[in-house]
C-alpha cells in the first residue's frame, strides 16, 4: 500500500556497530565458545558486511511502501482454489519492495538449506509478471541488507551465549549460531552469483518489464 502518514518516520534498519561486533567476537573467545575461532577468523568479513549494509540502507530508504513484512511460508494459507491468504500482519511496516521480494524469494527457495535456483527464478518471474517493479539499483542493496540482517541475528545469539546466565537460553543461542553462521558465510560468498542472475540472466528482462504501479 502506497500510504503516506504525516509525521510517521521510516523504520530504521538495525545495524550492529563495528565496535560491538569486535566486542562480541572477543567475548566469545574469552568464554571459550565452540565457534569462537571461526568468528575471530571471519571478523574482517563481518566488518565488511556492516560497512556495505550502511551504504545499502541509504539506497533502500529512497523508496518504501507499507507492506506485510514477514512473508514466510507459515504466514501464507491456501484455499481450495489455490488462492493465497496472508496472515500474521503484526510485522507490517514501510519497506523497500525490491528488498522484500528478494528476501521472500531467497526464503521460499530454501537458501538457508539447499538453494533452488529454479524456484528463486519462478518467484521473481511471478512477481514481475503481476506488475511488481524490481528496481535495478536496489537489487545489490537489498542483498547486502539481507546479509546484514543475518549477521544481526548471528551477533544477537553470540550475545545470548556470552552474557545470559540461563542455561536454556545459552543452549538455544548456540544452536542458532550453528545454524546462522554458515548462512552468513554462504550468502556473502554467493552475492556475485545472485547479482549475476539479475544482471546477466532473467533479472534484466524482469526489471525492464516490471511496471511500477500505485501501491508498489
């Protein structure tokens, strides 16, 4: 929805300060966490992600609309005619639409486990075919902010393991580090490949065919 509410500020992007990341990685080593050595070895990668995220957020904030905000599979129900019904709107907020469709396509195509390039392509194609606009200049920024989001979750869970006394919370934090760390590193490594899908493959045609309509 292309809604403008006077006085309503754009929601900020969450970015971990570089100093905080350095402190968390150092604290993980001092606490003897299982993944401390890997975290320390990849510290420069993490700091690079944050630096790129800061630039990317300024690009995405140039265009935002009110959108669902949590298009996970669990929040889409299908009726008898295979028409989708969206539920759980508590995360609705102003978002850049290119960011949201790229995030949803990565999620639905299983990037956190086994990435299905074909499914990713189909989702982007369906969005563009329905009249959705994929902004060429926002694709790289969207991917870098998504990577930054995963880094935020990784660092949050490092903090759970280091600073919380509750054993169950520390256990859950360790599980999430084990789950999230490979995703951060894989997404960072595959950014050029994902960008090439838009720059050299089906993406160009979709960006050209996308029609920016009111409310998108």
